[in-house]
C-alpha cells in the first residue's frame, strides 16, 4: 500500500496570469492558452515531483456575473530547473487536458500555489476533484498515478469512424479578433446517410484555431481530401462600394484575386481603420448576397465582429488556394470552397442568443435531428462541444449548408445562373451558398 502511495502523483492548484498581464508578479510563459514555464519559490518547487498534476486557475478569464476567473484545465510537471535566483526554480509544464469550456468554481483558490492531496483541507481537495471530474467528462484519460485510489480507469477514447459508404462534406467556423484562440475556430465533417431520408451524421468536430484551419487548407488531411465541398462560415468577399473606396474608386482590374492581394498587404489595424472610416460615412453597406439572405454586412463590427473575421478569412484564402476552386470567383474544376452562413434560426437561435448557448443547449440534439431538411445527428464528444459553445455548433451547421449546396447543385451554378441581372456583382462580391 505504501509503495502504491509513493507512485501516486500529487495534486496542486496554481493561479497564473499570462506573461503580458501587468498584474503578473512572475514571468510565466504560456502556449496554446496554458502556462508552460512558471517561476516559483524553492519552498514549493522542491516539493514537486515529475508527473504531478496542477490545476490551472486563470483569475483574468472573463466569467460574466461571477467576475473571479476560471479553471482552464490540468497541466503536468515535466521538469524543474534552477533560476537566476538561488531561491527560485523554473517549473516546466505540459498540457494534460485543456477544457473545452473553462470551469467557473464557486470558490476562488487562496494562494498562488496550493496543495490538493487527499490529506489536505476538504474544500481544496473537493475543488480539485471537481476539475478532475470535468476533465474526465471532457474526454481526458488519467494515468493510474493520477488517481487517488491507484486504480486505472477504462479509457474514454473518441469514437473511431468505421469505413462507411456515404458522401462527406466539411464546414468551418472562423474566430476573429487579434488573438488566435483555438476554441474560437472549428472544423466539422458530416456524412450523408440513409437511403430513403437523407440525414447527416457528424463524424468529426475539432477546435483548430485560425492557424490550424489555415494549415489544414494548405495541407488537407484525409477528411478534407475526400469531402465533396467545404463551406466556410465567414465572408471572404466585400461590398462593391467599400472596395471602390479603398481601391482608387474602381474595382481591381484583375478581379477578385487582385482584391485579395490588396487586403493581404494591409495590416489588421489599417484594415479596421478603413472599415471604420467607411462606416462613418456610408453605414454598414451590404453585398447583394447579404440582402438576399438577410445576412449581416462583412463590415459589421459589433458581435459577431464580421469585419475582423472577413479580414482574417480573405488572408487565409490568399495563403493557399491551389487545391480548391473558390466559388463564385473561379469556374475551374476542383474541390469547391465557398461561403455559407449557419442557419441559426432553423434551430431556434440568432447571433444574440447563440452567445448564451447554455440556456438552450439541453435540447440541441433533438432540435438538430428534427430539421425538416438534412437533419443532423450528433452524440458523444461532438454533443458536449456544441453544448459548451456556439462556434462548434456553427461549424456543424456550416458543414450541413455545404452538403445542401453541393446536393442541390447550387455550388456548380455560374454567376449568370445564380442571378442573370447581377452576375458581375456576384463575381466581385461573392455569394452565400446553401
């Protein structure tokens, strides 16, 4: 029994601010939203062992009414190094599990470092156990040494998708803003099933961040290679009047890809400044497709910030598009890549209520399965991700709209076939499919 106890990893709680936060007392280094190098006094560091688990509490996370931060996930001690000071050590951490949605506790951790082994005060131990259980429910598989009783648990592995017949479609939701947060950008894949009734089964749902999505478009994995179309849930076209305002009063002579190169040369602040100047004079001008779909302008800056998302989306297309035919700007053969808009209204949401998804999410599975056209079925990790935040749900709905556009033949239509009287404007501004 004593031997088993020695093999058990200790549990700790850490309050850590990001290195750039002016309130940070220590130069903690972060990666992918979690601390990876933490400076600590030797009184704490000398008690740590390799493999110990640390609950990461970020007091600066915005948590609405509570206003006191949240747990981001679990990290593991992988190294201890002396610092420039004799009384301090660098603690090297790796991410054991980052929660899909931060956990807001009822109690705030008391100190920077706090031991949460079973023998310590009950409230602290209970707080760690709450995070531990949330990580397991989120799909994390603890090692035997992580468990208080030393008994291994059956791994909760993601469901592997067997080889099936059925056409595959992908969708993506892009996060805006200056910082590229992984949980704000998602990619989804749905498979068409059913012989008499066409239904869609979610076979993939993954948080990628903008950089991860751009990497997948540059170097597609198997799902993207076999999918029949990829629907991007963000504008990558701009209103004609705005383009003329930023491009010498005319649309670029070389067409849409000249416009892309123009945007690629603009910095993020410069682009947003041009949007603000244009809006002050003209308001939120719509594209033709926005008018027809009752969609927001790509220049809109309130939530969701489509101006920011449009900028990042256009630059993402500029990076790599050789594997795709970008509709409606290109008529060449190839895997279609096109703009869609998640039909939130079909599942009882809008952009405002989607931000408070938790009040609605208990019935998400049933609402998607009862859609009158192309109902969607999801379960397991995908269901949990959709319950935790709107971006995951939007990615799934984007994949559904991609399926709708391909199956109906809409994505293969020329601008003249989409609207004979406005074909040139469609080529210049873009089109929302599905």
